[in-house]
């Protein structure tokens, strides 16, 4: 994390795989990011179905660019999944 930058939550992820994929893609595009997991070992993850697995956070000034990248990534995964079903 860069000192002095304000990070903002831009999306929620459903699992660690999705979090890792988004983080890797953003980093490849030069966007720093943090993943904040909602998993709580004390409660064995019982809140994950309500809150999601975790949040993706990026610097506020890169929010729009990061959201566009994530939307394109998710759309590509959705199309890939639909092609596999036929």
C-alpha cells in the first residue's frame, strides 16, 4: 500500500479464487489493490453467505478504471462459462 493513499471498497467477491483473479488482473494493469477477507475463524465463516467472501479495495482516484477492468473480467468469465454449458 502506498502511504497516504485512501483505498475504497469497489466490489465484493464470492470466494478466494475470484479475489485472487481480480487482484492479479488489477496488478497487471498497474492498479494497486487490497483484498479484505470477511472470513472470521471465530465464527467459522457463517457470515460469508450474507456479506460475501471479501472486498476488493483500490485507491479512490483509480476507482472507475478498476471497476471497468473488473466488469470486463467478470463478463469474460460469464461468457466462458456459458460456452462451456453448450
